[in-house]
């Protein structure tokens, strides 16, 4: 199954020059732990970085940096790891594991922002698949009981 089918396409985005306080408030209001930093060119949205709540805490709050003069680009991770929307689930998991990341940006063949996939998304998807397998066994047992009389 292509990863584009299970990624979250409702991505919270910001621009490089947006303020870090604005980013923190947006994360709180949208109940997310990250925002994707984007550039818009000719109506297309290109991912250029990611900012996580952990970045804000570790890089700014713990160092008592005054937040009113910090921009998203000052803290974001610009070494963005992406995966094509047509890549398989297992390849994506291997990529995330090898890079030690909990979230990965999903892009189109052209490199445009499609969505984001988190470990939580993968766990939810895989648990649903496993649940369906368990139901299959239960149904099979019920059918065996019916045929035996």
C-alpha cells in the first residue's frame, strides 16, 4: 500500500519568517507536535523544514532565549527527510528507523507537500490491520463450529 493513502493530508504549515511564539500557539490550537515549514512558488507548496514542539523546548525555552524575536527559520530542522507518496509502508518504516525520526514528510513525485506521517499514524494503521486479522480467525472458528453441527 502506498504511504500516500495513510498519511495525514491536513498538515499545519508555517513560513520561515513566522514568529516562534506564533508557531507554539498554532501547535497548541491545532493539537499537533510539529509544523511543516513551506515556501509557496507559483501556487505550489514546497516543504523546506520542520519545527517540532521539542525543538522549541530544547533549543529555546531550556536556554531561556527570549521568544519574541525568534523566527521559525532560526530553530527549524532544514535537513528535511521526505518520502514519495507512492513509497510502500515497510520502506517508509525502514527509512524512519534508519534516520531515527518519528515523523516524515510525504511529497509528490515533483516534491510538493502532500502530507505528513507519524509513528502514531503507523501504529493506528497497523493496529487496525492486526485487528482485522484477529476478526478473520474468529470468523473462521465460527464457521467451523457451524459446519460441525
